[in-house]
C-alpha cells in the first residue's frame, strides 16, 4: 500500500525534528517516540532512520555515541522504539563499515524479530557480504524474497555487494540490484555510482564512464564525502581503460 501524502508529511516532520536537534543528546529518543506515536512500519523506520543516522554521523554526533549495543539486543520500552534504535545503531555501524559488529549484534536478536523486519535482515546480509562471505548471497536472496524491492533495503544490499570485493559474481549482482530500483536506478546517484563500479569490473569502460558522470550530475550539493568517492571511481575507470589500451598496444602477435 502506498502511504498517503498526510502519512508521508508526518514522517517527514518526525525526521525533521530529529535532524534539527541532531547536535544534542536526545535526537534518537525523539525520533523513536515520534515513530512510535505514528505506529511506523519497518519500511518507514528504515527510510527515516537511515537518513537521520547519516545526518547525525555527518554532524559528528553519531548514533554510536548516544546509543549502546544493548539498544539493539534488548527489547526496551516497545517494539517500534526498539526497532528504531536497532535501525539507527546498525545503520551507523554500516556507514562505518563495521561488518563484524553488525553480525555479532544481530546474532543476539531473536529470529522472530528479524523475520518481522526485513531491513534488519538486509543489514545482516550487508555484514556478511561486506566481508566477502559468499553465504551472504543466500541471506540477500531471502531479503529480496520478502522486502518487495523496498529501495532503502535494496541500497543496503547494494552497499554490501559493492564492499565485498571478493564475492563471486559481484559485478553481475550489483547490476541486477540496480535494475530492481525504481526506474532502474536511473535517477539515483548512489545507484549510478554502484553501477559504474560494476561496469568497470566487467571492462565496460564507456558505459561505466557514462554511469559515474550521471551520478556526479545527480548528487545533491554538500555531500562532500560521497562526491570524493565518485571522483575516485571516475579516476579508477579512466586508469583501468588506459591500462587496457596500453596493454593492447604493447601486445603484438608474432608471425609464424
């Protein structure tokens, strides 16, 4: 079911309140209570929590500073608040690439809770995929079967496959995940960034260059860290192309 405009506006207000107070110590609690009051779904919690966790990290006041691992593993004052804290803390760990910590914490969460929260399952898949563990691919398939191509969940999986540089079939998996995003990720800068990485790995340098240039055009201003990652990918594509061309020029078959 598509949320109503009123529902979306209420969730946007909840996120705005948290972001406005992100320099203080109470923003996780305020966000959790706001989502509880709106009886937020796991999808809504994921959408709001991932964005606010990123903003807080950028402001130097990460959820990792204000919350404890017990906020992930202990039920606390209610299911929606617990889920919000779980999403915030694990998202912050994801942004810091702390795969083993995510895996360890989610191993302590009851299976029944995870089955009701595909986003947390996606974060578990991210933790396995990010360590280049091929069993993470099976977890990813389980998430894809239950999450109905929820964009934020797809992005967690994309992030994990992108990070897992030694995964078998990594490039093809990245492209398949991008294709599942709305409009095939064509208007999504992060999706285009991941797509460029996959195309570079496949040696499709012209298409990779097109994708990364699209990503740079779409990226909103002010995302300096992400912009730097994209510029680095642009440089890698150019270097890989140049090295391939150089190798071809140097290789000359000998006549018989």
